[in-house]
C-alpha cells in the first residue's frame, strides 16, 4: 500500500495519477470533494495533519508514504504524521522539501520550517527520501489573470534567473522513490529544470507560444508584499518576499543534473511546461 498525502495539491495529484492502476494506492485528503477520481485499486481516506487519530488510521497497512505539508505556521503537522507512521511501521517516507534548505543564506520562516521538518524525519528512525525542488514552473499560473485580461505579466526581479522545475518531473521522481524504496533510501535529491530563466524570459516564451505580445512589468518588493498579503498570513508573505530577494545571490540559478540521472531523460523545459498548459493563459 502506498499513501499519498497532499493528494489534492500540485505534486500529490500528479503522483496519484501516475500511481493509478499500479496496485493499491491510498489518497489522504482533508476535503474529499477535491480528491482525484479514484479508480480500481485506489481508495480515498479523510484525514487532517492536525488530527493524529485520523493519521494513525490512514497509515495503517501502508508501506510507503509521500509526505507533503504546506503550512509553516503549523509546525506540529510533520511530527504528527511521523509519529503515526512509526506506529504503523511504515517502511519509507518520501518527503517533499525545498532546495533552499541547502542555502546557508536562507533564513526565512518557510525555509527554517522545511529544515526543521527534514531534521524531524531524519531523527524519526524511519527510512526516508528527501525531494528538494527549486520553484515550480507552475507558479507562473499566477500570471494567468493579467495575461488574459491585459497581456501583461507582473512579477518581481525580472532579471534574476531561477532553475525552475516542472512539477511533472518532481512527481516522476517521487513515484520512483515510492515504488523502489531500497534504491532511494537515505538520499536527498536536488530537483531543478535544465536551464535557469528569468521571469522576463519566461514571459517572452509565453508570448511566442500564445502568438501575441506580452509586456513584462517588474514589481517592487513592496508591491510584491501587498499582493502576497491578499493570499497569505503576514509571516508567510514576508518570508516569501525575503526568499525572492535572496535570488540575488545566484544560488537559485544553479542547474542540477539529478532529474535527468534519475529518470533517464532530460528534465522538462519551461517551454514544454507552458505549451502543455497554454489554455490557462488564453483569453
């Protein structure tokens, strides 16, 4: 039995799709109406990272588990999950973390939370694999509204490069780790795309694919913060601004070959990702 936590999120949903039909898969969701449509061999269980009892029930009989938590203001959630996983004798936990944890200059709230979660997993006594992606290419879906309405992309730091990664590649690596636990136990994988692009260059690629001109407008840090405060609690919004500013040190532009080495094919490009999601950007 493989359990996918975060099965309604970007990576978890893709992992669930890839495991579909492969055997017994259990999807852990908080809101069942958002869960992927199950197929034979897939079951959905309702649970909450803040409810240890629901986690113990969900993890019973599980061999490998994908752990994805999203709330840095709820630090007990990973500990709750790992405690339940130990009790259920889970044989492998694959944890979605972030590449920022390896950057000594990264001290923002979100990165500290991810580092703490990694330490919890290592200290848990459970076999583990860590997935450390750079920013998701799918983050640019946040541009869809202004692209459709105005033909404009607004983003901070238009000239800073980031080796963003296709979430489909993260999911493919996660499936390898979940289904071949002995091979991946004890590994921490840096996951990036094949090239580091600026937001301005991503805008140019979208314009080429859409076959229409797009303007790029660079947001100041204060403008970015105002936008983020509409969607996130203040501590998280400030942490995301701090992370964006850190791109100036160049670490986010480093390309890692791990995706290609693990999957036996090149990592997906931003152009490939954008072409597959172009309808989201069309008026």
